[in-house]
C-alpha cells in the first residue's frame, strides 16, 4: 500500500503537474511579457548606465580626477580594500589613503577635507588617461602627449606644473602620482623636492 501511495505521488509530480503547467504557462507568460512595471524599467535603465561605465572604464582626467568630491570617487570606485591614516608634518596635514587594489588605484585626501588631493595609479591600473596614455606606454609616447618633462631620470619623469609624476622602468610607464595644484600631502612635497 505504501508503494502505491509513493507511486501515485511521483506520478502526480512527474506527469500531471507538468501537463497542467503546459496549459497554463503560455497565457501567463504572454501576460507577464506585456506588463513592464516602471520599477523594472528604472532598474534596466540604471543597469545600462552601470554597464556603460564598466565598458568606458576609468579615465584619469575625465571620470577620475584630482580635486573631485571624495564621495564621487568612492561612488565610482566602490568600497576600498584598505584605508590608511598617514601623519603629516603638522596635524592639519594628516591624510587618509583608500586603496582599490582591484582597480590599481589609491585615492589620497587630507583629513577633514572632502576632495581628492592625489591619485596614485599602480602598475595594475587598467584604465587610461584622457589623452590616451596607459600603463606600459613608452617614454616617447609620454613626451608626445605631455611634452618634455621638467626633469627626468631613468626612474621618474616629473611634470610639477601639471602635478604629474610618472615612475618608469626601462623607459616604460609603470605607475603615476597625480596631485592637485599646490597639494599639501607629504608625498607631493617629497616629489617636488627632488
């Protein structure tokens, strides 16, 4: 008797339920396809904007730049992997750095300030600059886009008037520091002094 009950239950699940769904499904699918709530349309539109940003990537000087509001940078980059506090030469020169290892970006801001004071682009940065420069470009491309550096060695090309400091390895761009004009962050003072 128990076997008959189990057989009947399995028969219902395997035969009758799919059969009944085949009669009901086409009409309900048609109705669901016709109805597109406004909330769904908004989500689709928002997702399209997010996908467009992902395709565009990070463009330094366009959607990622020094001087931008810190909240905008966080919205663009997401939650940082690490946040560090760095002491300055004076208490008002203390700074924070937010590392986005996945993007190859570190954002620096003075404590208590609401703007991006400096951007550090790591060797893993996959984006580009607004003028097309990318990590891995060679020195001639750098000079073509920015002109002759104010000073240059085999490890760094300095453009202090633009707040740009490019780290080089065998004449290839490997990382970059970008500062707002007259930045008070300690790293900027160190770059300027050499």
